[in-house]
């Protein structure tokens, strides 16, 4: 049930106003305690299907893993009833929302997203968004933009739990991105990391070229540390690092089945903006 979202008690709502009210409780539970919910939610039901769900999450603050009220976000009972449905028109806008201290501007639209209404043995109602498949791919478009000065915070917030699982903590991550061509970027990283008793600053730079098939080719890769021991360790790994020099990384192949991107555009001004169409 971990991938299901709790929407109060069964049965399912019968009109858009009821559904919007239930979704608002989810939004509130996903924000830190004491934050006033300013999100605008508009929904329309057509039987079991959701004909329209529009979310304006401007001002929304995503709580950290520790602060989220999981008892209000995830059902606790076992599934005893299912009803398949489709979310025909999903639109999400935020200008901006706040994720890990970064101001994230978002504009996305998806169509015909399959999902399942679920009832549990505790009388709970939940929804489970079906994973896209090759037979039922996602369709729509998305744009996400983050100020350059806040890119490090955003990346660290998204990666922090995965790093902790490997015993690595990061106290600082500064990430600078510059555009050097229509599809070319120069990336610089300055981080302070710790693993066990060993802590050090790590600096790195690389150039990245992005093609129209979601392939990224890295070049001019440099990694170093102010800590002599860590610098020596990086030197020993230099062969592995340099193996990525000139190597094309097919990001499209890493996407799950049913998620295919086209017309990917990356622009860098005062913000880093990524736009893509899902086909």
C-alpha cells in the first residue's frame, strides 16, 4: 500500500467538490505542520473517472521525509476492493512551489492517466496511480524551472535520502550550470561530504552535450579534493572517472516503460529550465 494515497474514508466521492476537499487534506498533510494551505484545487468527476483535476500549487512547501504526516498520506489497512478509472485531464501549475529550499516553477499537463480506487478493511479510501506501460504510455508535456543559485539545494534535497542509505552525508552542495551552446552545458560542483569519520570538500567540473534523443555526452571531466587522502582516493579512481569521457549516456533508456520524451529543451539564464513532451 506504500504507493497508494489516502483520500479519507470509503466510499469514493460523488462530485468534484468532495474530491477537491479530500485532495486538499493530502496537500496539507504533505506540507510542514502549521503551514497555511494556499493551493487551488479544481476537480470534476464523471462516474468513477476524474474528468478534470487542476492543481495550482503556487506557494506549496513540500515537507521533508521526517516532517510528512504519513498517517494522513498512506492507507494503513489491507485492500479489499478495487475499481479501475481514468484521470482524463491532469494539470499542475506552480509559480513557484518550494522543494528542499528551492523555488521550483512547474507547468505540466497529462492526459488519460489510469488509476485505481481502493477500499481497505479499515474503511479507508485510497487511489493508486497505475504505472505507465508500453501499451498505456503517458501523454502530455511538462516544464520545470529552478533558479541557478538554488539548483544545488534542489538536487541535494532529492538525492539526500539515497546518499544516506549509502552512509554518505552532504553538508553543502553548490551546483553551477552555464549554457555554452543550444544543447551544451558547463557544470561545476562544489560539495562537502562525509562518510563515517572521513569528511572532505570535493570539487568537479564537466561539459555536457545533450542530443535530441535524450543522450548526454560528457567531456573535460575534472574531480579533485582539498583533503589529501580523498584526493589520493580520487586519483586512484581516475581511470573509472575518465571512462565517462566522451561516452554517450542514453537517458531515454533509463526511463520506465511508458514514459518517452520528445522535444527536450534545456535553457540556462538566471534559471535552469527543462521542457519536454511525453509521447
